[in-house]
């Protein structure tokens, strides 16, 4: 079973993220994304296709929409987590059989939200039991996902690959990248960005289990 979470960033224009949204079995909207979803719904699906739920603190959704679609509204008032995390938690708790989760509309518009939403992919590996689930964030420009240990990834020869980690003790040996990452110190955001795959498959070997983020352009 597949699921999509829609955020209030840039609504996807390219076919791949739109395809993932259109073909998801379950759709969860962050509250601030719901009005945009309704605007694009007919063009995207060719019919009415309401989400399974609209999740958030409801501070950014018009009262008229809250009344009209009250059966979809999931009001979570706490402010410790942002709406993306609230939607993610709701999805995991209410649809445990979902195996593929794609977050779209999480980037663009506000840089602070973009950085925060992307970094949360790493946090979700600590917050939730994601065994057997694939979680990714897809935009018009990138596919983004977290890894927590050594991994072999099918990325496609020539594809730009960027790697980030908040762990400055982590060493990542690489195979299949133009510029090896073996000596990279992850003490800032830039050191392992804008690399390129020299083979269809790359391997990233961790010195110890940790957190890292991979962005494929």
C-alpha cells in the first residue's frame, strides 16, 4: 500500500511527483496544503478525489473549508511538532500496512520550512518504527531519503548525488561516486554535495550506525 503526504510548499509541476501523488492509495494533507490540493484536484485526477485526512493545528485553513470538509479534519493542537510530522504520525498510526510513503510539496517558498522538513526525514527514523517501509521526499528537482547504516543504492549512472549528516564522527566510504567520500568530515552541510554517480549502483559504507540524508537530483 502506498501513501502520499502533501505539504504546503511548491505544488509539483513535473509528472513524476504528480504521478506518485495521483497513484497513492492513501493521501494525507497538511492543513495548510488542503486549499491548494483542492485547486489542483481536478487537473491532477480528472475527478474529485478527496484525501483521507487533513491533519494539523488548523491555524492556516479557512473556516469555510473546515466546516465544509469537517469529516476530514484531524485537529492536533500541540506545537512541539510541525504539520508534516503530525501528518506522518497520523499516517503511521492509522494506516500501519502502508509500505511506501512519499512526501510531496515539502520544499519551496520558505527556506526555513524546506530545511526543516528535509531534516525531519532523519528524525523519523528515530521517532517511528519504519521497518519494511520506504520513506522518501520528492519534488520537481530531487528525491530525498534518509539512511542509517551501510547501504547499496540504485541511482543511475551520471546522476548527481549529495550526502549530508549531522554526525561529525561519521565516516562514509563510497564506491561508485566520482569523488570518494572516504575522507569527508561532516562538520557542515556542503562537504559531500554535488557528487556524481559513475555507475548505476553506489555503495555507502558507514563507520558506525548513524544518520545521513541522500539527495538525488
